[in-house]
C-alpha cells in the first residue's frame, strides 16, 4: 500500500484530536475529581459503583433507624430512672405512715403526697418521643396510662328483684383482671345461695370465690360461682370490677343484665407488643419496653411448640382452618368432639374441658380457641399466630397455668406447650393506690387472709374475715388445745391463737352453754350465754373475725391447726415496693441490652460503609497524582507530535499538496 502525504496528514490530525480529547478528559478529572465522567467511561466500573452507592444509601437508612432507636431508648431509660426515684419517695411516705404516731391530719397529708407522686408516675409512664408514647407498645399514638370512669349500666332484669338490687362498679381485686367492655348478666340462685356471671354468649365468667380482696395476704381464688349469706342483704364483689348489692335479703331467683365499660384512675390502654425497626438486612430490633412490662404485672404466656399445617392446602393453618384439616405428625382428628383440654389455672388448680366441648366436624381453629377460653372461665386469652396456639393468662404476676390437648385415645394433639413469657411483677399504680387508701383511713385498714386447710384430720369448716388493724403484717395460727367438737357435749373445747413468733394472741373456749374469747392476758373480750351456733362470728383482737361451720358433721383433732395471714396495708406497701423495684431494674437492664445491640450494629455498619466508600472511591474518584502524571505525559506527547508536524511541514511535496 502506498503511503501518501495526505494519509500521513490525516493520521497526524487524528492523533492530535485523540491527544486533545485525552487532555480534555484529564482536565475534567482534575476539575471534578471524578474518574468516571459518563456512562461510556467504564460501564462495568460504573455499574459496580452504582451498586455500592445503593448499598451505602441502604446502610445510611439503617444507621438513621439506629440513631432513632438509641434516642428512643435514652428517653425510656431516663423515664424509668425517674419512676424509680418517685417510687422511692412513695416508699419513704409509707415508712413515715407506718410509725403509728401520726394524727388524722398527718395521715391525710401523707395520702395526698402519695397521690401526687402517683400522678407524677402517670406522667412518666406517658413520656413521649417525637410525638409517640414510648410505653404504649404499638399503640404509640395513645398515652399508656389514662384516667377513665368505668360504668355498669342497667339493661334488663328477670325474676324477683330484692329491694335496692343493683350492679355497681368497684375496684377490681389486685391480682385479678378487669372485665372487658361488653354486656354481662349477674344471677342469684336462691336454692344454692350462689351468684354467677355470664357474658353475652352465655359463657360463665369465673368470679372471686368469696368476694373479698385477699391479694395482699394470699391470692384471690376464682370459681364458677360464689356462695353468699342468704339471710342478709347482698354486697358481693366479683373482683373483676363490678359488684352486686341489695338493701334487703334475696328471697327468690333473679338476674340483672348490664353493659360494662372498663376504666380506672390508672388504666393501661397500650399493649405488650414491641415496636421494631430494621437495623440490617433481615435484621429487626425490638426497641421498646412497654408499660405492660414496666408498670403492670407481667402476664404468663404459653405457646404451642409446633407450627400447625392446613392439610387441605399444605400451607400454615389459620383461624379459619377446620380442625379436621389440622395436622401435627400423624395425629389426625376425625372427630373434634373427642378433644379434651387439661391443665392448671393461675393458682395451680386443675382445669378441664366439659364432657361436651361443643366442637364438631365443621368447627374451625377460632372455635377451638373459644372452647379453650371457656374451659378457663374467661381468665385466659387464646390466640393463633403463625400456625401456633398462644395462650396468655389475664391475671398478671406469678402464674402456674399450663395446658395440653388430648383425644379419646389419650394422644397428645398439636404438640406440647411451653412458657414463652413468665408471669412476674406487681402493679406499680395499685401499690401506690392501696397505700393512699390505707393512709386516708388513718392507718387502720388491713386485710384478713383466707384460712388455710387444717393441718390434720379436722373437718370443721373455717372462715376468716374482718378488717385487720394491727400495725405490722402477721400470721396467726389456730391450734386445737383440747376437745373434739364445737360445741362440746361436756367439758371445754379450746382453740389457742398464736402469732408468727409463737406468742399468744387469744384463746377461744367452747362449752355446751357458752363461748368465751380471751386476749393474750386472759381478759375476756367476748362471751355468750348460749352454745355456739353454726357460722356464728367470733371477734378476735385487731379486728379479726373467725367463724366455724359444718358443726354437726365435723370433728376436731388434737393439736390440729390452720393459719391466717394478716396484712397491714401501709406496712405491706413497703414490702411490695421493695419487691417491685427489681421490675424497674429489669426494664432498665433490657434498655441497656437493646442500646448495646443497636450501638454494636451501628459500629458494624460504620465499618462496612467506610469500606464501601473506599471501594466506590477507587472506582469513581480520580487519583490526582496519577491524573497529573498522565496530564504531563499527554503534554509531552502533544509537544512531540506538534514538533513532528513542523518537520513534516517543511517537506516540499507536502507543501505542494498544501
């Protein structure tokens, strides 16, 4: 091929253009600091850089979430520490109120101070961050603790109402739960002298067995019905927020239907569901401690161990899945009516489903949950989440309830249940509220517990009652010193009463013609001129009442005994506050743990982000030293090229073509 001068000239011009373009590109890199100036610069490197930029943006959002979480937790931490300070102030007021030398004005002043501290605690529990209430769980748009009037509105009645018959609201017992809003019916059975409560579906709701709040001394027992004194006007408290009262003794069956709306001075309206935020790919961090865990007694929760499958679809079962389509291992259920429930309730008493559980071949998981709740008398919530049955005790604090399914072949169905959350703690506001009430009454109101069973073979029934006015918490033991009957045919039946330190408190002497109660010094406190009658109330020191029944069939055994716990509400409040403080410490510990996890993840994100930014920089950013070196090289090449052009330009033939 012949190389002409024009070809040489064109190549020369092309080289000049390329060098000039490269110099321009280098100048742009120096001016912008960027190596990738357009998509065509290096498509592969640009794609990698854009991917890294996306990752950096995602990690930046995670980091912002973590900053918000840490700020939220810091507010919660400060709030709980403030709550702890307020609780210590309440404890000091209780100590002052327990010294026994205050007058009525001093007690009332102490009660007012306690109430003001409770209001301060309420404000603390309603602390907010960025417009969200931090202790309300996922209901963060509402304050955690509210004051709301409860109501029981008459709807209808049936039977013969005694004079003044009415359902009124009351303060639910400390270790029970409040009724949910809805329609209920409370009934009196004249044949058995019992009271019972049912919901709008006719399901029995368990009520307190004796209508007295003994939570400070023992625990309140729930039962399907409660026996009342049929010869007296009714003043029976269900313990769930309502009570039945009359001004005359009932003479016939009757019932009252009413609408109930729950409420209280310190009602928790949040939930115990934790808010979560994404802090990494596939990583969510729950960042709340709820008022249910911090200020209220924690409820025990059970969960089925295995996920249930809907055999008709092959998918995870839902509440609409038929029971006959549930599969757990090889245990298929052809007849749901054979399913039985067994376990223990809050206090450890055995529960079991009725002979007929109400389930059939058309029943669904929802029907199964209702049957479970019915077997517990409404004191347990049954739910179904992600193919698992979840049971929650409505009664907070220490709980003993458990549960299992079996069928007619005694096979365990749906897997075993395990504890997911242990019941523990106390109601901070209830402790303070009870203390305020006790101080307002002049430090005289106390609680008489439930009499325990006899330690031996005695079968006479015992009932303890009254308002304890002792200065300190105590436990009295009643022991048979002599005799086998009340009243005895001849001679004397004697029951001695001693306190927790085995010091004498009182003596009860029964003869065939009189009953005498003496104090620890032998002074007569109470005597009758007739023989003791079944259920007669005997008044002991410090406001404690005792009565004995089942006399005709019952007997006593020598040295046999039973005991009664006694609580002074002011004194008990001190002990309860000491027991409650660890609940606040536990919440602070949770906050510390969550904060540490959030900070550790933020540090990891920061390290990854630095690495990503370096890699992105290596792909997109210009290396000034390298670019300047390249620029100088291009200048040398340009000068050399121009010099060559000048030499070629001197050629005659080249000039001729010009």
